[in-house]
C-alpha cells in the first residue's frame, strides 16, 4: 500500500521513527544529484561501495546503516541501483532504456521485499537482535520519476503524475502488503 506525503524525505527519515527504511534509486556510478546526493550529503557512509563494478550493481541493492550525530539510527538506507547511467532514460534501442530500468527496479524491489521478510521473521523469533522494529514502514522518494524519468514518456507530466502512472504500479505489485510512504516536494 502506498501513501503519499508532501515532505522533505531526509527530514522525515531523520526525525520520524515510523520510517526505519529509506529506499531510493541510485545510478551505478555515483550519487551526484537529486535525492541520492541529498542522502550522501547527510550520510556519507551511504556511498556506493567501491568494491562493486557498476555492471554488478545494476539491478541490486546496497544496504547501509546510517549514523545521526555519530550514533547509528535504528534503520537502514537502501541504494536501489536500478538506473545504470546518471540522468534520464536512454532511447529504447539503448541498454539503459525505460524497460531495462523498470526490470532492474523490479529486481531491487524483490530483493528489498525478501530482506524485509527475513527481518520480519527474525523480529518474531529474536526481537532482541533486531536493528529496527517490525513490521517496518518503507520511505521512498518519487523513484525513477524526476531526473531519471523517460523524457519522451513524461512529456508535460509532473514527477508525481509520472510516478503514479508508470512506477507506482510496480511498487504496489511487489510490495503489496508492506506500508510504503512516498515523499515528494
């Protein structure tokens, strides 16, 4: 289930204990703009892991445990590497086109769901070992809809309209019984 909230996603994640998971889209090379850059500015530890080649990142998640004032926050940041290159989708005959990115996003969401379910199982059997409470809520920006959108498909749509039309159905299908809040400005 997706809930929409007009709010600063960084502030929400820092200040609201209801959202222990912040999942966002990152390209496979750097976190240099948009929400990814804002996350990196706040939590430098959330940088893409240097040991991974860009092609190995594509369609995979990187999990980071952020610190606030040098203390670990009860939660995690998930870099969903579902965009190969920075910027908008490439034309359909290119590897980094909308369909390829959508499939990479699906892989990342399935991995997030599996991680979530394993953590939820652990919460029931070993609650003392949990890094954050479950069932947890997932906080997301308008993934794949701003700087990373397919400009030909987006035309004059707002980021929110594009997200609801093309991206939200994928998230709702894969994370159907998980509480997801999407922040937008």
